[in-house]
């Protein structure tokens, strides 16, 4: 009977050890899964950040082009306006109009 009790105790210890090992393996699997999810999320973030930087660069280029275009149009418009004699003291000279507002 004593041998049976010893056998039972040793089997219970093995079962506990196996359960602990099983829990450790489950924990390792969970860590691997979470690590992979984190890697994928970081890669997606890196990709989106690159796209955002490209869009920002494109927006800045378009803004610079718009400013250059507006400056050119404003300059040409002012010159044309002054050539018609409506500048009255502005850049480009021109004669004063006799009409008053």
C-alpha cells in the first residue's frame, strides 16, 4: 500500500510539472504571437509614415509652385495695370488719372 501511495504522489508531481510546462509553452506561444503582431504593426506604421512624408513633400512642392505662380501673375498684372496709366505712384509709374472717386 505504501508503494502505491508513493507512486500516486510521484504521478501527481509529474502531472503538476507537465501542467506547468504546458502553461510555459502556452506563454511562449502567446509571446511569439504578440511579437509577430508588433512586428507587423511597426512595419505598417513605417510604411504609412513613408507615404505621409511623400504626401508632405508633394504638398510643399505644390505650395511653392503656387506661390511662384501667384507672384508671377501679380507682377505681370501690376505691370499691365501700370502700363494703362492707372498706377498713380505705384511701381512702374504711369500718369495720374484726372477722375476722382
